[in-house]
C-alpha cells in the first residue's frame, strides 16, 4: 500500500518502492562506533581536532595515564530537548581530552581506541561517572535535570561497575534518578546476559537506562526484548535524511508506536535542521538531540 499524507510526508515522485533500501537489523555499526566515542550529533569540531594528523606526537599509553592521574579530561554537555514543549529535558556528557596546554580539546575518536587497546577504557568510564556524580550532587543539585553518559562494553560486563556507580552517587549525595546510563547494541552484544543484569541493576539503583544507536547493529529488536530501558535513542542513520526518505519515516513511525506501547520514550539523534525537527514532532518522537537543538558546550543550559 502506497504511503499517504496521513502517515508519511509526500516527497514529489518518491515512493516506498523507490526508497533506498536499508535494513533496520543489518545497518552498519558505524554510527554506534561514533556515538560510543562521544561524537555528538554531527560534532564536526571534535572531528577536525581529532584528525589523524599528529596523533603520534606522544605515546598514547603514557599520555592517557598522565591525563587520568592529573585530571586532564573534561566533559562537554549536549542538550536533549522535549519536542512537546521545546524545553531542555536533560544533557548528555561527552568526554574530551584537554592536555594540549593551549585551550584546545581533543575529540574522543583520537584517544578512546587507544584507551581500549591499553586497557584504560574502564578507568575513563569511571572517571566520567565520578565527574557526573559530583556535578549532580554539587552545583547542579538544585538545578534539576538529568545527565546521560555512555558506558563501554568493558564497563557493562564489569561485575563491580554497579557498586562503583552506587558508591559514587552516595559519596556526592547525588540523586540516582538524575543519572541516565546509555548502553549501545555493540556494547551489549558481547554478553547479553550480563548486559541485562547490568540494566536491571542500574534501574534498581534508581538510574534510568537508554538504549543508544538503536538500529545501528544486527538484531536490534532482540535488545528490546531482553534489555529493560526508559529511553530508546533512534540511530542517526534514520534521522539525517528523514525528510527525503519514505523508508526512514516509516521506520521512525513504527519505532515510536512500539516504544510508546511499551510505556517508554524515544530520542532522535543527529537532528541537524529545522525540517527534520518538525517532521520528528509530527511522527511523535518525544525528544531530539543534535546541532539543530544545541551543540556540545563546556557548561549546561538551565533545565
């Protein structure tokens, strides 16, 4: 049945038959790779800073150890906005390396692969968690709003990670209900049973769980069945060309209906223009993240 104006925006001569094929359960995991590394919805600035040029000026192992020892990592925050009223609902914390001495920050694609290679990714995850907990229990304690952070596959399968999260929140007097832990499909696939245990445990602590980059990897709907969540983040591959793709519109509309029936909320990633934002609102998506609604900043906007 051809799409009508009631369910899919008309696009000239475009039809479902002419739409570019794209399998929800078989899409390449590049977007998941980017999101896990903190490339926030078209973060071209970070991409430029972390280009391959000059990556070997210093050995990464020593450099990352020094950054961890001397607190040379910083967080930038990107707003996630409600499409119902346009207000900032919460922020996502994105890690940067600030050891250049000239005020520049280095995007995560430069250093997180090395952190994984040298076994330092868990330490970076814990450092980010501690910074977020301190913020939630300190200057943001009365400001309201939650903060989301990504977790690596290593942390997801770390049997002590939940205890570390609990201790960090308690140490800073932070409300667990204001911490959102983002879990990607690619991180979960290594050990689904442990991933489920982690998500259940995180919710028992009072934290929320977001399934990040949904649709980027294989077996997406398998995760909906096995992983408890509060937010489903629709992968940017289905968002970037949304106004011009009947296929993507149908996928987004179907996901919105499914997640809403499950009693949870949807977030669209990589929202880069006004047309996409308005279409997402029409399709019933709950929240938006991307340059159109806010770029990553060193400070957070009021919630």
